[in-house]
C-alpha cells in the first residue's frame, strides 16, 4: 500500500468539497423566489401522456434533509480531514494502517528472523515454514497462478520444472524480489515478416517438439527462425533463461501451443509482467515464499 501523491490528494479534495458546494448552490437556486409548501399552477413545461409537471418547491423536510447532509459533510471534513489533511482529529486510515503494520512486524519479527536464518533449501522441507509460505502465496500470488499454483494461459505453472528465468532457489527469490518483464517482439527480429514466412516459422517451431503443421514449409521456416528468433531462443530452440526466452523444444506453452496460438504470438508478440514484491512483502516474507514456491517442483526433478 502506498500513500497518494499530492496531485491525487488535491483531486479528491476538489471533487468532495466542490460537489458539496455545488449541491448547496443548486438548493439555493431551486428555492429562489419560492416559499415552502407554496403551491402554484405554473408548470415546468414538461408534459407526458397529458400529465404536466407543476413547478412547486421542494417540501421543507426534504430541503432540510439535503442541507443537513451538506453540513454533516463539512463537519466530517473538519474532524477527519480530506485529501492529505487529517483534520482536527489528526487521524487517517493510512496512518492507522501504518501503525497496525508496524505492530504486526514487531510481533512476528522474531518468527521470521528464525526462518530467515535457514536456507531456502532447508525451509523447503520444513513443514512450519511451508505452511507460512502457502498462506503468503494464497494471499498474494494465487490470483494469477491459481490456488494450486498450476497457472493458466499467460501465467506460468509453478508445480512443474519448466522455468523461464531458472528454478534455482536464488533465481526464484530474485524473480519475487524484483519482478520480471517479458518482451517477445512482434515478428521477432524480422518486422517485415509476411504471412507466408510466419507460417513457415510456425511449421518449423512445431517440429522442435515433434509435431507437424497443417500449413507452411518447415525447411524454409528453419532458415527464417535462425534469422528472426534464434538470437533469443537459441539455434536449437531450447531457449535462454538469462533473458526469459522459453524453451520451444518441449510441449509446455505459456500462451498456448496450437498452430494458431503460436502464429498469433509471433504476429503480435507478448509482454508478460511479473510484479516486484520486495516493497510489498519485504525480504523476510519473500525468503519464506521462495522456499514454498521452490518446494512445489522438488518432486518433479
């Protein structure tokens, strides 16, 4: 959680106070020249199915109710503030959140200090640490990778042994700390690629995992692959973990491995983002979370 910038404090304050002032002006304008409970034969000019709308003032109780909400709003602002001002109570939800977080960190610091004294490999076989890591995962990671960490299209499966940036304890921790930004450019390194050339590359890519395409020349695609794709995926298509380029020789596909899906990926490129968690969770929790993620694929090696 991060505090709002000065601009957003001003923006929120302007909307809140401006809306209240606008409502007051509207009430004054609507009441102008009229008395409460004063009835008139004058109409507003609106007619629907022969029913005309009379230009009568608001009932007094209704008008007073509107004014009371406006006064209540200004009173609330004086007590609790608006935007970056905390009012005369000097209280804010953000400040309370910071205080509660500080208390929680102080309370659980000895526990995480104990876990952080152990290596990720040791924690990966420690039931208490894994239970803690699983709770952190469920609260922060499951929304993308799923509750069982099996992933979905565009979100990696963490329970197998296929890793874009490496599955070692150090690599997993680095990914969690600083995030990852995948960048597969459209048409690789050949921006002027034609549809026929793209079909040829798809045909070649499918042969890397022992399959055949319905269209395209795989032999011609091999030469085009060397020109447009090999710089990242390697000449043999086995990928490059240093830059997160996936292995194309297995049958594991982050965005789908059908002929149409591969063609779409080459044509439009991909831009996957894994957010950095260092400032959100802190290094202590990430150390334990790394052990949990690492443990998910231990039996797959």
